[in-house]
């Protein structure tokens, strides 16, 4: 599960409900057979996979790292050993994609010849173009506002220079938007400035979340830059600027922070009779290290990955015993989720099978724990199931009623869910393409994105039940004659 933003704490919902629809469709496949194969998914096997995926050897499976690649190799090996085919035929199971890694700690910044220390004295962020400047003049432009009320650039020439400015707005400025940092940077750029320096009052006690976020390399989807690049922005401790100030000030900087690396999705496939497919997805990447400690991500999303692996094996067994599904089933283990749903974005932009033939995505993320809200562990949160196909919602409910017996909780399916979970895992990239989705989710707990999200805390009975639930819903979708209606 992807973190919401770096600036906001997570809010826990207490109430508010999605709409429950009556189950009107009947299940159209052999439910005895489906149940028989679902039982081949066992706690024992889930444990075996999760023990390995959440081991220290995989170092928290952070996108582009060795640990992530070891996890990819483990899933790849599982597909080979179980005779599960690759949708690519003989060319392997991996779908590689490029990722831009921005390491801001590599920036050099000097003020009047004194080299400042990253984080301690200043920070920088955004999308800086790799650039290098030596001893360019820095001009103080007050608040850096140029509006109908006030022009701080009047009589100043900042072309090919840096500007130094204060945050916020002075008294008397009506339009609060004039204080927006991005607006100020754009104004400076328009005036010809090539770098912007914000003087920060009380620097050491402010922007702590941002500084923590910048400590580690930041990843962006390669070529995914939505906005035009802005000049480099430096937020500097005002005290240091005061200390170093001279009559004329200069800065030097070098912002070669960007490097392109690769990451991988791992794809397994069960062929069907028709050219339609369904997707079962889970992200196998996690967040790597937090201040030297490994975040093993047992629940997030070792649980979903183990589940995907066991489900794939159960479907392959059914196929091997002569039960060919109507539709193909694609097992999509993605990476880059924690960095911004990269793997699923890349897949949906470069699908192996046409998206028009992809009838549903069942996504499994964090399903091995009990959250901090529920009274017991006999529940699952379902998100998105009724948004694109009411029939999908109904099928899933009937499967639960017939085989599983969870309390289905639609709290987070509310359109105004402040957590915005609907957009925070990989199903969202399918939903954006109008493909029906269900996000199976166990909710948040105190170990979410902490080094304590460990194997020992997983409820394997819960994980087994969720895995069978997803398997049985996928079975109905894959084996029924009729396609899913929207
Ligand atoms: Zn996560």
C-alpha cells in the first residue's frame, strides 16, 4: 500500500458506509470443483513463501535494489517450478521498466564560497535539471512577488542570476496565492532567474517531514514528468545566510542528482479458451530501509504476493487436470508500487494483452493482519468492486456467502473516503482504464511502513481465507461462459 503523501498524517475512519447491493446473479460455474481447488491453497505454503519474501536477505525489497531483484527471481522461480507459463512465451517472465532515481544528497551548494551541508543547512527538491553553476550573483528580491499590488522585481535585473526571497506574503497583500512557493518560483523564472533561494526562518525546527523524505533517494517513473521543469530551488537556513552575507552575494551549485535504473514486474499466465483475460495483481516491492533498519514488509505486501503465488499454483493444478478456463489468467506481481504505482502503470501502458480484452483486476494488498479498528479478524475491506461492474460486486458477494463468510466492509469504498485508498494500490491503474476492479485490503495497523511489519505478526488463517476468496472469485470470472458485464 502506497503512502498517501509525505505531508499528511494518516486519518483513520470510524464510520461512513458504501452502498450494499443485493446479490441477484447466480454463480455459473461448478462450485464444488472450485472449492476443491481452492483448498490446495494452504497456510503451510503461504508461510513458506512469506518467510522468504520477508526475510532480511531481501532487504525490504525496495524498487531497483538487489533485494527487489532477489524477490523477482524468487517469484520467477515459482512460476517455472510449477510449470506456469510466461505470457511472453520463451523470453522469460520479467517486464522491465525504467525508473528515475533522484538522490538530492548529491547536490552541492555553496553560499559566498562556503559549502553548506544538505539537510542541516539547506534542502532542495522538485525536478532539478542536472546543471552546474559557479559563482553566480544572488539578488535579494524581498518576497519575490510580482502582482497587481506589488512588484518586488522593479528596477532589479535578475537575468541569469539567482534570487533570494522570503517565504509567505507581507501585510496588505490580498491574494493569499501570492505566497505559494511554486508561484514565486514561476515568477522568478519569468524574470530570468536560474535558481531560487528561500530564506527559511526557524529552519532547524520546520519541514521535518520533508527533510526526512529527502534523506533517501526519491524515485519517479521515467519520462513521467507532468510539469515543466522549474529552476533549482534551495530552502536555506536564514541564520546562515545572515552570517555569510556580503555586499554582493554569490552562489555555486551542482545538481546532478538524477540516474535512470530499471525495475521489473513478474508475469505468469494460465491460457484460456477465448482471448479475454483476468488479472490477479499484488505488489512484491516494499520500502527498503528506514534509518538503517530493514522494513521487511511482511503484510505490505508480502501477504498479497504469497497469496498470488499460491493462487497461481492452484489454477495451474486445475489446468493440468484438464480444466481449461474460458479466459486467460494473468498473475501480475508488480514492483514500484510504494514509489507511485509504477509497475502497474507501466503494465497498463504496455499491456501484454489488450486492455479491451481485460475484464477485471483483482488486487491483493495487505491482507495478513487485523487492523486497529475491527473487533475481530473475520472481515475484509473491499474497495472498488461496484464502481465499474455491479455484476463483479455481486459475484464476489455470492462467493463470500457460499464459501468464505467474511464480514465484507465497504467503509473505504465511500467516494469521499479521506484515506483515498481507491487510488493507493495497483488496481487503480486498471480502474483508470475502465476495467472492473476489486481491491482486497486488510486495513492499516501500527506496523504499517515500519521496520516491525514482520512475518511473526501475520495471521496465516486470515491470509489463507483471503487467498481462497480471491481464487474463488477469479475462478467464477475465468470459467463462466458469459463475460462480465459493466
Ligand atoms: Zn505500502
